[in-house]
C-alpha cells in the first residue's frame, strides 16, 4: 500500500476475537487518577488495552449501547463528581507504534504528541515541532484539531485509522472530515452513523534540518514553561480563542486572575488556565468557575466563550450541572 495515497474509500478490517482479553479492567475507578486536573468522579469501568488487537476484541465484547469514552492523557477532560456510567478506554501507551515510511510518519493514537515532535525532529523532519506544546495524545490532538504556535494537527494529516464500537478498523482520508479551529467531525454519509475513534494517523512533515528542529522544540517548550502554570494540575487552555481576540485577555480584563471557587482557581500566571493547586477541587468547583468566567466575559464584552475542555458524566447526588457550552 502506498502510504502517501489519499484514500477516499474506507478499508475495513474485522475485529480479532482471541479467547481472553489481555488488557487491564478495573471497576469503580476514580478518574481523578487519569485526568490532568486531578479532580472528578469515578467510571463504572476502565479498560487499558494491551494493544490494538486487544482493543478490537474488547470493543467487540461490549453491548451495543454501552456508553464509551476514550481517554488519552486526560488533559482535556473532566468527569463530573457523580461519575461516568459506562466504560472509559485508556488509550495512552508509551510503547505505541511509530514509524517513518517514504517520508510519511505513522503514529498510534495513544502516543503523547510531544513524543511525535521529538521523533520527527531526530529524523530530519520539520513542521512537527508545535506538537511538543500539545499536552495530550495523538488521538486527542486529532479529535480536537489541537494546535499552538501557528500550527494545527490536521494541517499535516494524510489519512487516519479509526475503530468502531464493534471493533472494526478502517482507514479514512482527510477529505472525509470537516476540519476547523479546535474542531474535527466526520462528514455525514447516508446510512453510516457508526461511532468511531482514532487509533492512528499518517502525517506528512517537510524534510529539514534535525538540529534546527530540536532547537525549535527547546525554544517552544521554554516559552510554554514561562507562560503557563505547568507546575499545577490543569487541563490546558479552558476556552477557545474567539475570532480576533484571546480568551486569556478577556478573562484577565474581567479581573479574574486568582479568582477561586472551592479548590479550583483561575491561574494567576495565565488567565485561560484553571488550576487545582491543592488538589482539593471537585469537578463541580471547576465547572462553576468555567461558568463564572463565561458569565463575566459575556456581561462585559458580549462575547460567548466556548470551552475547549470536554465534560462528561453525572453530577454528584443532590447536585445539578449542565455541561458548559461546547463541551460534550
């Protein structure tokens, strides 16, 4: 198969069904252990697949209506305090496959995005350096078209590999997706409503100088460390930047740096970050702070801030919460 071809048809591979699953299944697992905010409720089940074949077999074993949520590094996710009534699939895998074929880089979805940046740089490719500043996995970067420093993930995607809830694998072309700022959605096809998740992607980066690429990564990371509260539990940028402006500027202009709800606080270092400095914040604290910042910016500037972060699950017993606009 030519790794550079732009496929327009889906190539399906049925799930393998070994007798025993080889991954790790846990029940009533606190998701605070698996999200970068270090807050939130438990999932009824959490599964860490051993590899892609094991993931196929696991999905094929589930009921068709089982609620599912795929998690990478948990850097863009909040599980409400009442928990998630379904299965969380942990995709992060430090030993995931990555290879270079004819100038095209393939990376599995569970790999951390910065690892892809370093791999590309050491092989004399340029253009992937921005991924060093994406605090998530390849799968998460694909799902939200993550970007920073003037580049976005889908600027470099040739095609992707997906998995359906029955375990079937497919390859899909970039042209099959609607791509925008912090947005990625498969274009609707009549009769095809199957849920799919990313398990890998093929990227094209330009040939360049390895030492220059490594130096760029160092400079971008230094800039990130200087500007962002990376020493505290956080989920990266909370809000998308509105057209022609920056969410951090708007929140800061409302005087909200340092504002706290319970254990959650708007960072004093970067106003588009919410931190959990003492690791005492609940998911409800974080949601309330998100809503407060939205209301303040709306009242002063008439701008609706749209969250980048995804919120799932149920509020704690006796509480009520609605997902912030733009969140799942």
